[in-house]
């Protein structure tokens, strides 16, 4: 019999399952991608806060490397949650000042990942809440639409603006998506303050087929 799990602490996001995340592999080539089971990937502009969001989700500051230098994560980093489930930190897009060859390699790797990865169940797209939906974000949303991949937008770094400005940005983003006839759920987030962690956990539980199953 498995040990009984303790009830979640009152008013605290129940991200306990995600705390067991462990680094699996940094892949620079598609043939290194693990497959099978269920996977959720984090994409977004360089420096948007992808690695920080993963670390907050998993309560582990040292899990995904974060940096003040844009373009830090150049490889596709896989983290195992259990034998069947993974989180994926994708290389950031939109970094200026990188050689064309690097951009081309990035494009190829991302296309391979998004088009061929059978286990991919959803994409979390990270945007700075102060300037969401830039050109590359739209491209990523078009990509999701093309590959019929569900998208969830995290408007992160919310701690940098006031609560009413956070809501304004969220509503504006929803409106712009509607106008463009693109489908994505949208939420406010802060890796620093853990704002919106519950909402993110609920979305990931659903994509990773964890909802309504017993979790440790
Ligand atoms: N205030 C605040 N800073 C944040 C938040 N999330 C990330 N940052 C900061 O933003 C910078 C970039 O964060 P990363 O998580 O490394 O961003 P990334 O998207 O993984 O970047 P690349 O791997 O380079 O593409 C770091 O200095 C973080 O500390 C947040 O919610 N609030
Ligand atoms: Mg990163």
C-alpha cells in the first residue's frame, strides 16, 4: 500500500507533485528527445522568465538555469516528473545579436520539436506582462494553431506592476487573441511572488492527465 498523502496546507498551492521534477537531458538534436507519455513545454521570448516559471512550479531554484543574459537556454531541456511525464524548457526566441547560424539551428530544432514530439500535450507561452504578444509570440501562437496544440499564456513578472494593470493586460491580451481568432487561455503569473501558481498547476494537471487521479 502506498503511504497516505498529507492534505495540502490550507491556502497554499498544491504543487507537491511538481516538486519531484528531476533534470533528465539537454537535447541539441531531435533524436535525443525522449518520447512516450505526456509532456508540457514552456516557450517564450528570451529572458521572459521560462526557467523561473518552471523553478517556481517545482519549488526548486536550481532546477532550470536562469540568467540575466538573454539566450541562456539554447538547448531543449527535459525534466522528468515521473516515468511517464515531463516538463520541457525550450530555448528562448527573439534574441538579437546572435549569428544567423544559431537562429537557423534554433528554428530547425523548434520545428522538429513542435511537429514531431508525439507526447507534447500543451505549450505554456511565457510573456512579460508589461509587453505581451510581440511578433514572435504571435508566431508561436500561429504554430500552436497549425499543429493543433493547446496554448496557455502566462503573463509573468506581474510583481512589477499594480494589480489593476495586471488585469488590464490580461483583458487586453484576451481581446487581441479573440480578434485574431486564435485560441489560448491567459493568466497572470509571478515567479517571484508565486502569483497564479494554482491556476498553472490546474492547467498542467489537465494536460499531463493528472486531474482526478490520486497524486503523491
Ligand atoms: N521580478 C521578476 N523577475 C523575474 C520573474 N521571472 C523571471 N524573472 C527574472 O527575469 C530574468 C530572466 O529569467 P529566466 O527565467 O532566466 O528567463 P528565460 O525565459 O528562461 O530566459 P532564456 O533561457 O534566456 O530564454 C531573470 O533575471 C529572472 O530573475 C518574475 O516573475 N518576477
Ligand atoms: Mg531559460
